[in-house]
C-alpha cells in the first residue's frame, strides 16, 4: 500500500496509508455526434474545432485513505490536519508508484471527508484529475537532479537542453516535445524590438506589435491565449492564432525587426504513460 503527495504534503505526514480503487489508464474522449433522421449513420464532429483534434474529459481516481493514531485525542488532531490538507483546489498529485508523473487534481467529495474521518477513521476519496499528466522534470532546459527518481531511459538530456535563443531578424528554432501529447508553451521575450512574430506552422502564428525595450518582459501564454507585457495583459496589440507543440520535433520561425531574447518553456504530457493499479 503506497501513499501519495498532494498539496505539497505526503500521506506519511498524517500516519495514514492509501489503497487505490480505480485509476483509469486513459481519459475519455469528448464526442460531438450529430444524428440526422434523413441520413444514414451519424456524423462525428469531435475533431471539428480550431485545433483540428479531439479533446478529452477529466479522469476520476478513487481509493481509501486510512488513518492510524495512538488514541482518540491523537485521532481527532489528525482529523483536523487532514481536512485542512485535502480542502484545497487543484494541486499537484504524485503517487508513490509513479514518482515522476504529476497529475493536476482536486478532491471531489470534500463534503464527506470530515464525516467519514470522525465516524470510520478512513476516507473514501475521489480525485477529479485533469486528463493528462506531466513529467516531473517538465522543462528540458533544466538539468535533471542527481539521485532523482528519473528512469534511466528518459529522453531528456541529463545536463539539459538549450531553449534560450537570441534572435536578430529571422531565425528557425527546433523544439522537441518529449511528451506524447500536445503541449501549450509559454514563451518569454526581452530585448529591443518593435514587433515579434512566432510561427509554428504555415497556418498558425502569433504576432505582437506592442514593442519591447530594455527592462520590458513580454510573455506569450499559449495555455490561456494571452500576451502579457510586464505582467499586464496586452492582447489588443496581438494578432493571429495560438498553437500547441505536437509530440516530437517542432520547427518554429521567429521574426522580429530588432534583437529578441527568447526563453521557451513547455509542460510535457503523457497520454499513453502506464497508469498502475
């Protein structure tokens, strides 16, 4: 019986142990089906969207958390601690049997936590989990820590990769997405320029023409579809479409009328990574 880390704390801190009931291997695909009475069969519009691909539902992980205590006073003290620990929004969730896999989750049945703890000394927990996990070391430009839980055949270079680039005019940059699902990057730009255009394919590109001077920081948040200048949203000075990095190699083209320093950050998702029961 392994434990887990949630909201920055491990189950061992509360003298408790965890037994998994369900942990689905894959998320459920969102389907948009249209069935017309005057047509044979049905139409599947699940991939008819701006991304041109299917999207997925959240997962549900469930199990039992059992609390150990020396006496009733100790047990009631742990009740309060555990309730405060679990009563959080979405947090990182890491199971001991998947130490390099990070899920984004929250406790769904939070109303039952206090009741079950006081009556039974254990909790039937259900986590609502975002459909795709991410790798613990999700930034390839950072070296992997020595003696970490990283498996030996990880595709990352142990000493990190260079995802910081200086661009003058136009430059092509090769970016590797080591996950096997689409990844929305965050790109930060500094330097001196009037406009900056970043293109990942012939049809998808984003251009910001709000300018950048010494001391300014312009951030492209592809996850939330916004541009920020010095931390303030500045979408009115941007044009184009946001995009995701596909699994594997991605060639992006950066175009500017000055000199830009780019720092590219990604989260790497694992759609097909094993989910152990």
